[in-house]
C-alpha cells in the first residue's frame, strides 16, 4: 500500500491578486512598447490564478511534478489551460490548446481571457469525456472547439 503524498498548495489572496494585476499591467506595457510583436508569456499563470480565485480552488505550488495545476475542495485534481485573445473579444475557437499532461487528473478547465487578460469565461470538461479527444491528437493538444463539445461553461 502506497503512502499518499500531500501536494503543497496555496490559496489566492488579495495580495497575490494585487501582484498579478501589476504583472498584467507590466505585460500590457511591454506588448505595447514592442509594437505588440513580443509577449511576456504570463497567459497561463494569469488564467490559473484567476480561475482558482473565481472557483475557490487551491493552486498547486509545483504543477510540473504533480501533473495538475489546482485542487478543488474535494481534493479533485484540475488541469487548467488558458487562451488569451489577441484582439477585442473572446479567443477564436479555431486555435489549439496547450498540450495536456499524461498524468491523470479529474477534470480540466479552459480559461478564456480577453486581450487585456480579463477573465471572459471558464469551460469545464471531465477527464473521461476529454481523454478520447486528447488521445486523437498527436501532441495531446485538442482544438478549443473540440474541448467545448465535451465541456460545460461554468
């Protein structure tokens, strides 16, 4: 019988949200200064923190070793994928998501951000519904439209 290892998590508090807001402000200034051809690469982190805050999830401190990004109140494992729009409005459904980890998780969230990193929507897909779609993709990165077909907006 294996010993269940406790994964270190953090809650999202007001101070952390303030620092995130500062990072977003910096990222937007950087993008503008580079004539919108360079990004700071904070989209995933922003999506994870905003989803955890909105849904009262705990953020995993080391998601690479755990294979998931957050845990909910019932200790369910959550992978979070984020897409940011490059222009006003929501990101188009034609693009692909980031690759899913091969680790098992309970459900996945797709976080949609507008061009200013504001939360526009969250979609939830259960592992059992999502796995057939992920396995069809060589790189484990389904399209947004494929994810939404097996997900519900929350």
